[in-house]
């Protein structure tokens, strides 16, 4: 456990005792994630390549004698309280906890009442998946209090069911799988169709990952995410109606780059651009993983830049702030490539850099952005880390 984690745990433990007049019985950490490449492919059953990072959410927990959950956050307003037998959406941060209770019940697993305290070092609305970190940590905590011994994959599935089925974000499995199954110094190649996970070594000390925050926060459910999900479904329906997608095809995942000319003739312009992004982005995932394995960091960076152009022009999920951060990163010596990370519409950019150049690249991004936007963006060096785990309480 790092010094920062020890400090956060001590602060949370003291707050738990002060609020609930008892010590917690359980502490769980779940990390945020950065997606290296493979954006907006997961809900088309495609390929993604995220890694867990060394910024996490802590949930401290103790059982109650009734069937109610009471949760408070050191960063978010409002105490959340609800009955396990009738969780209802309230439109606040507590919906991710309510969603876990809903998912446990739907899976036939009975939760128990609990007091929860939440604190997080994953910036909200940043595209680093603070929501999945909360959902995974809450799923792990509520399951353990109920005496359930769930695998990391089962915890990830619970968190996904809560966010997708209860909160109402039509998301794929990328975020909770990365948070629950992360592995130090590795990315995870996740096939969102068969849910297979393969670790991809990043090479400790060979490359550094910088993340810059645009200062534009977003809420997935209200920022065009659902619209993109619907557009991909419409694109696939048009492809099938035109005979480009055969009867065995299920999603855009099943279409190949060689079919793009036929798709362009068959699809309306917007659905075609969405389909082109998804089809090419799936191909970029394996190409990027191969480049990393070969140590071809310039090639890997080129794939990041190519993906960014696609996200900006074909998928239209970038913003002027994200475009500027990527341009600054790409212009800095020692940066191999940049792209937005997460769903877009705000949040963060990712920069693949030489370890010895990380400080200089970060300074170039900060100063350049301040010159054009009047403020310095937060820039962090994130380290690929392990997935969710219990901590000594």
C-alpha cells in the first residue's frame, strides 16, 4: 500500500468512526482506468485496451441490523440512504451503489444492510472512470458483507449490471473489467464479445503515461453517449438491410475494413462515419498491442494519433480543449502520440511518452494550454496498477 493510500485510509477510517460511531469491518479499493485505445467499440462487442491506474476509490463498510444501506462520501454532497428491497434511481452519485444492490438481487444473491463511507482520488467527470471504480468497490464490499466470495470477474459483472441496467448508461464492460481485473505494468486486451481478457505487458520503465484534464466535465448519460450507441445500432441495421452485413453478423464488430467502400455506398453519411470509426478502431487495438510488444513506440504513437483523428472527425466526441491538449502533446519532444481517453465530450487526454521526457512534456502541455485557454490543466503521470482488492482496516 502506498503512502497516499495509507493516508487516505486513515482519514476515511476516522471519518467512518465519527459518522457511524463504530469502526469499519472492511475496506476495499478499486482503481480508475485509462483506456489506451479501443474507444466506443465495447458496446458493439469490439476490442479495447485499458489499464487500471494508481488512482482509486476507497469504500469502508460495516453491516447494519436492518435491510438499509446508508452511504456518505467525503467528496460528494448528500448522504445516500435506501432500502435494499426497493432501490430507486435518484439521479445522484448513490445510484452506483443502488445499482449494485439491484444487480445482486437480480442475480439471486441477497445483500445485507450496510453503512458505507466513500472517498476517491479518481477525478469525477474526467473520463478515468470514477463511476466504475465506485461500482466495483461497492460491489466488492456489499458482496463480502453478505458472506459472498466472488471472483474479480463476478464483481466486474455486478458493477456493469448496476451501471448499465440500473443507472441507465448503456455502457460496455470496459470500465468495470479494467477496474476489477487490472494488472500491474500491463494493459488488458478485452474482447467485449466473449469477455476474454489477455494481459499485454507495457514494459516497466520503458514508457510513461501522462493524462491531462481538459477541465470539461461530462455526464455519460447526458452527453451524447446514448446517441452514439443508437447510431451504431442504426448503422449496423442499415448494413444488414443492404446486404453488406451477412446473416451471421451481430454488430459492427463483424465488419472488416475491406467492406468500408460497400458500407459508404449503402449507409447514410452519419451512420457510415460512426461505423468507419468502430471498424478501424477495432483493427487499431491489436496493431497497437503488437507495436507495444515489439517496442515500436513510434508506431504505437501513430496509432494513437490516427485514433484521435477518427474520434474527432468520424465519431465527433472531441472538444476544442481535447484537440488542443493532443496537439500540444504531439508537438512536444519525447511524446510518441496522444488521443482523448474515455468516452470524450470532455474529460482527459492520454499521452504516450518517453519516461525521461515526462516532466518536460507535462510542462509543455500546461504552458501551451494556459497560453490559449487562460488556465493550466492538471497533468498526471499514471502508473498501470492492479485491480480492486481489500485493504487491512
